[in-house]
C-alpha cells in the first residue's frame, strides 16, 4: 500500500513550457486535491475532484488544468508555465465523509 | 528538501521537555480541526483531529485543545524528541463547506526545533 504518490519529484521549466504532474492513490479514495505551498503561506487549493470524471476549481485555479479519467489518478497540467508558478505542489486524497486528507511527498517545480 | 516556510515562527524546545504549538483559526463556524506535521522534504502527515463539540482530545504523546471562545487551537507534545522536529500546522473545515468535498483551510505553520 503506497498511499499517495506523485511524479516527478523535481522539475525545472522555462517560461512558456508545459508539463503535467501525476498523482496516484491506491486507497480507493473518492476525493482528490491539488495544492501549492509557498514560503510563509498555508497550503492553497488549486483544483479538486469528488470522483472519476469530475473536477472543480479551488482557491487559486488560474493557469492550471486538471483531469480525473481514472479514480486512482489526478493530473495537474500547466499549459504555459510562468515564474509565479514556482512552488511545491502537493496532491492529497480522502474518502467521502471523512475530513482527514492524506498527502503525497510533493513535487518541487521551478519556472525560470 | 523543499522550502516549506522560510518565514515561519520557530519554537525551540529542549529534548524531553513538553512543547505547545498554537494556532489561531479564522472561522468561528468551523466544526472540525486537524493538526499536521511536515518534515523537511516530505508531505504533511496527520497527527490528531478534534471536532468542535469537544475541547480536548488526546493521542499518543499529543493532546489537542480547542477554545472556541477565542478561536484558538493548541497542540501539546509530551517529552519532545528529536524526531518531532518539523513544521506543524493546523487546518479547519468551515461548516459552510459541509458536503463540499471535505475541503480544508490550512494555517501557515510553526517550526519546532528540538535541541539536545
């Protein structure tokens, strides 16, 4: 049981490049989330999903897109990376009716 | 590891002493609270939670206290160990988000440094 995994762990992009972050969970959780974590700030919700095929905007969705084609996977895409998107990205999941979220190890993204 | 928080308040505690980490939450209508621990280079890890109908909950070496009057949450760690060194932050769930995918609002955190 690996819990929540994220790929890749580190990435450096040039401004304007695109990339996709992959989150996978093996706990059969319905809900999945993408957060960004910046120095001096709490985790901020980018997008979330309440089930396969459904996604919704969080607190800071601009510049990101997501997809949940399979229950166990939640993808976060950056179509045209900007330096303001330099951050650590965390994926989390939980089961319907619960509040405790389980987090992945994070992806450190640097946009130059 | 990742820079979790370059400007976080820091609490330094000697090994073996008790630690108290505080959190002021923002929404008086929140009905659920969680404490997370985040070690350098890792994702947040659940420590303990408490519902708003309680004022105290104990776990293994940890206790969470909730004071709804002043919207204050605290985490007490007994006999602090070097492995407790990490960033600790609280999260709350506003009742207005009930039924909306278990979303949480996260605090900025406190860095706990355990000295030998």
